[in-house]
């Protein structure tokens, strides 16, 4: 099989394709994990903001204002 002017055996092409699919799958799995982590973080942040029973945001604001 001719690829970019090189004569490659068919098994090498299939092996390269399998490796490319494997690497792409790993990248997609990592991106999905990061997405779930971000969704969970923002859901917790929204819950804290909606309930506001703990006073977390006023506590953070007091910490930042004490440095200024």
C-alpha cells in the first residue's frame, strides 16, 4: 500500500490505525471525566449558592476583603 510515497505493508497500516483509535479513545475518556468533574463542581457551587445556609460566599468575601 502506497502512503505518502512510501510502500507500507498492510499489517503496518492496520496496526497504526488500531493505535490511533486506542489513543483517541483514551483522550475521549479523559475529556469525559473532566466534563463530569466540572458538572459536579458547578452543581455543588449552584447548590451552595441557592441554599446559602452555610454562608460560604460571605465567608470567602470576608477573607478576600481582609487582605485588602
